[in-house]
C-alpha cells in the first residue's frame, strides 16, 4: 500500500522551529538533571524486569512467559519539538528516532502509537496531518502499524511515538554489557545537531542531515546482532560523549575515541566553525567533562562536536559491524580518552 501524499499544502507564515525553545533531542532535559529526577523511581523490584531504570538503557525490557520465558517485550516513548520546518520531514524524523530505541536494544518494533502536543489556535490541523503522514511513512517502511495515540493542546508543537517491540530475552543489546578490548563502531555520522541549529537560526535546510535523521537503524541493529555484539545504544540527545560515558559507567569499562575516525555529516564542520552550537550540546559537554581526558591536539571544538546533541543518530556498538567505521575501543579502567 502506498503512503498517501498530503503535500504540498500552504505552509504557515510561522516557521515550526521558531515555535519552540529547543529543537529535536537537543530539547531534552540535561542528562545530569534527568538522572537526579528519575532517581525517585529507583528501588522497584520485579522478577520479570530484565532491563529497567538502573543504567538508563534505551528501552525497558520485560520477560513474558514466566521466569523461563524466552521473549522480552520492549517499551519506549520519544517525542520532541520541531527539528525542521517541513512538517512531513519532522514526522519522519520523530518516528525514526522513536523506533531507534527498539533497534538499539536488538529488538523488532511491533506497534506504535502517536504522541502529539499541538497549538490548535495557532497552527492548522492540516499541518498536523502532514506530521502524522510523515510518521506513518517511516512506520510503514519499518513494517509497524500506527494505531491510535494521545494528543493535548500545547503552546509548543511536539510529536513522537510510544513503541512496543520484542526481542529474544537472551540476545538483547544492552548498555551494561560492554567488555574491555573491543572495537567501538558508530553507524551514522555526527553533526546533525549543528546543522539543525544552523537551520533554526538561518532557515538553511541540510538535505544531508534530513537523510541521516530519517534513516532507520534496523539494518545496523540486525548487522550488530549477526556480528555477535552484546552491547549497544543509540546516539541521541546526550551526544556521542554522553552515551559513551553512560555505557562505560554501566559496564565498568573505559572508552577511547579516535577523533579523526568519527564520520561527520556533510556541512557539520562548517556549522561548527560558524558557531552553531546548541545549548544542549554545551550542557552535554559540561556533564561529561570531568570524565574526559583530551590528548594533545584535541581542541574544545573537537569536544563540542563529539558532544553534539544528535536527533535520530546512529547506533554505538561495542564490536565491529561490517560496513560501518570503527571509531575507538573499550579499555580497562574508566572514563573517556579522546585522541
């Protein structure tokens, strides 16, 4: 079945990205503050929970079928303010980002529901239809039905999905399963945060960034599983350094990153040079800086790039994934060394 094409409609005079204080995953609550808040949920003990709150993994994993059950049900939710001005593309990006949490756990998504905040007296519902059509297009690409959802009247537009998936309970990709002495693979280039911030400021659209953000992590997840990987996460709002830090802390290993090996989206280096660094990226770097050791020659701009708040970024896999660049290695110890 082909996806209904709702475009083109007359776009509103207000650019979507100007209607929110932050865009995409850069609008997340800062990681240090978030950890303090969710600590109130700690201490829950349930036999069926395989992956819960302890290590801040990408999705919750719950065993079904009793203590000896072989299947894990994965559950996640992700939504954010506009990261681009085109409503259809925003829907596509948000859906790919939400589905990514399931792929990052080594799972397959089963069903999704929409999450919507909409300023109904400011933006027309026809524009919301475009957002939902974009989300549906990506869900169809993934083979996932979108059934229902929830909406609220909100002064800032927001869109995303809650997604349920499944995975073999003994073959999850987890952020606490890394071991020392393994290569680290990154499956998408960095820099979409810089390019999105430039677009929010200037209106200049980056087709390369949109292509990266709308690409599903499905094939990379399957390739990681086929390669025998056991530890992975996806790179989103906390940046590469933030997600490396969380994985290393959860697993009890150190991380080494080769700056020159990290791939960049076309135009990201220029956006960094021109100063389009988001507040979320600077907060990411502030959070991880005490754990980061920069080798001689590594600049502040290098660290900002590695802390760039990604939206719908790639998978960060401990292990080598064919077809994707190795950007470093895990080591004994703790913290992150950038060389």
